[in-house]
C-alpha cells in the first residue's frame, strides 16, 4: 500500500513513498529521512509525472542541460544506468509553484465555463495576465515570464513530461510500460561516453494515468484515428513530425495503456556525419556516394535500431540536385523537408491507417502510383511485403526510373534474400535487380549496456542467385556485375573509378573532421557543395585526385575562417 505524505514541502511538491518503510529499529527521523530522500516520489501539484529518488546516489557518467531541465546520467547502486531528469518546472520555489498551479487550473476552469478559443497564443496571453496579477513584488523571485508561460502551455495544451523528454536531442526512444503508474519510463539514447554509442536505460520518472491519457487524447484529436477496445492499437506520427508513436491498450495490453515513441533525428544524417561518429569509413562512404550518383539500386538492412533509416537518409543527399525523388513511407522519417531546403525536388507519399486496406496493400498501391508519376528515383522507407513483386518487376523492366533505395529488416544480405525469395515469393532471378546490399549492426561493449552502430556487411549481387560479392574487398570492384554496368555506361576505366571513389571519400572525411568542431560542416548543404565542386572540377578537365582534394580542403578551411 502506498501512503501519501499530506504535509507539502516548501517546494510545493506532493511527496509519497514508493514502498513501505522497513520495520527496523531506527529513530522516527531516520525513517522519515529515508522515505523523503531515497524512496520518495515528488512532483508539483500541477504535474502528472513523479520524480523518483535522488541523483546524489548515482555514480555520475555525465551531466548536461536541456531546454526545460537538467539531466544527470549515472549508474545506480543496483548497476542500472539511469537517466535522471530534473524538469525546470520541478525546481521552482513554493510561491512560484503555487502561482503556476493556480494559473493552470484557472485557465482550465475558464475554458470549461466559458468555452471560446483555446490555442497556444491565447493560453500564453491568459497565462501572462494571471502571473502578473499574482506578483506585486517579484524582487526576491527568480523567474522568467517566457519560461513560466511555456510551462503553463505545456500542462494546458502541451504534452507535459513527454514534451520535455522530446526536447532532448540525445533521446531516440521513449517507452512507457503498463501499468504506467507502477513502472518507470525507459529510454534509449546516444552519445553516452562516446559519439557513436547507443544505450538503453531507465529514467527517474513514473507517470500518472492522466499523463498517458492526455497524450492519447492529443493523438486522437490531431489524427482522427480510432482508439478503443475494438481498436486497441494507435500508430501515428506526432503532428509536428518529431516522432512516431505507437499506443497499445486494453484488451491487447491487459494492464492498461503502453506507449512507445520513436524520435526522428532533429538534424539530417549525412555520410560525413556517419564517418565522424565511426559508423562508416571514408572509403565505404566514397563508394556509396559514387553508387547513388550512378543510379544504383541499394537495399539497407539490419535489425531495429541498427541505423538503417539514418544511412538511407544520408544516401538521399548523394543524389544530384537535378534528380527528382519520390519517397514512400509509413512514418515521416526521411529528410524530405531538409532536401527541399537545399534545392532538391522531392515528392513525399505517406501511407498510414487513414487509408483503406492493410499496411502491405497500402504500400503496394503507393508504389504503383509512384511508378506512374514520371522518371524519378524512388526511396522506400521500408520494403515489407506484397509490394516486393511490383517493385522488382518495375526494376527488371526499367519502369522504376533512375534508382531505387530502401530498407528491409534482416541481419545479412543472405537473410534478406531468403526472406524475399522464400517468404515473399519472388523468383531468385528477379532479386538480381538489386545491385548492392548494406547491413547495419550494433556491437555491445563488453561489461556494459552501451552499443555502437557500424556497417557490418557491404556486398553486391552476382550472376548466381543467392550468392554475393564482398565490396569491402576493393579487389572485387572490377569483378562486380553492377560496377561493370556502370563502367560500360560512363566509359570510365577501373583506375578512374577507383580515383573518383577515393576523392568522394576524402572530401567527406574533410567535412567529418572539420565538423567535429563546427557541426554545420556535417550538414547536407556541404554534401551538396562537395558534389557540385567535384562536378565543376571534372567539367573543367581537372582529374588529379590530390589537386581536387587540396582545393576542396582549402575551400572548407576558408569557409571555417569566415564564420
């Protein structure tokens, strides 16, 4: 049984123990101290998320600030890695917490009684008026009007604690297991003790049922999708496109609602960024850039969370600016907006539950439409089922346009081949329309929960169905069937091919190194600039690889000095 401490501390928080106080011979003060400092759950009255325990008990790995709070990542006494968040809303003194509580409840009550407009601007205006009236003398109060108005908006119209977690760029996934008020929120995040690390850890947060119900209500309102006992699964993108949300409820989840949120990257992935974090080496990056430029068909495979979508997004920026691109996806992960911002012609097609049919039939219909929309490169967020036959038939007959990029689940090229041929029913010879397969994987550091992402396999198809040639062995370049096709179309020699791959890889390595200090050089604008620079050099007759790299290095250095 959970007991509530009715006396509110000076921070205006409600506090309760998460387990009964042990019956041992201690003084009353000792017991009370243990309850409040270690086994307590704390929150302001206006919030619906409890903060558990104390960060002082953690062996700190690192700490940093996010827009709405402070984060400490550390190892707890039980060996678990913990993401310990102190929201800024939880740090206000009693007077300020009381003002926020009164303002939030007052705005809600006014809306229930009077109705009217309830949007972000009107809530912030009402919040500012109420807060100003609450303080006649604010000399001893440390607060920001914008910060307080943001907090009011967060708890009246926003997503509460979810909004704060989503603001942390390093969080990749958020998991809430049922029952939510008896389970800590768990997350996966990156860059813990390393640029290319990936770790799963618990948080110090436990949600009230009302916090999860609020999220579900917002999703239903924004999308119009059903969610009830007869439709206990809700899958959709958040309205701002920042994340993909899956909610599972009763009876599929007998203990109540559970939530999984997959965040989309806030900054686009590029090959230079993947070199910088150790996912790819520069030579592989150069080859992938060359293959996309020369209209190859590439399938990126791997397990969930291995980095398939990240690599696929990076490959999209290797298309020439003149290339028209069609994307098909069921979750808005591909960087269509960022591509348009730098000058690409991109048409996005989103398939979700608002369309009739199941996921496979919707994907197949979308692909058929895409094939009728003129000559374009086609990028599939995920190749999943019945659309495979349509895809490969179009590739074989040349109706698929200039290039195909996509992802598939599978831990190797052989696994993908077996799935497509033996499970999805494609003829073995048809699979040969795939030129290259890149497998992404994760490696767990021994003795820890940290994982690193890397490319584990890079192969091309051969004349023998189901057999592949290792492209990490550069001696296989001239032997591979797709490379022979590229050489015949472009009129290049093997030596010229190798030089261009080396130049493309070298240019991305230059951007990767400079971008470690100035992140803008990891951005897509500089990938576009690199490709245009290389095109101008070749167009003016410059083919010496050392001269091209030296000139590009000088260009980047000059741009870095100007900034």
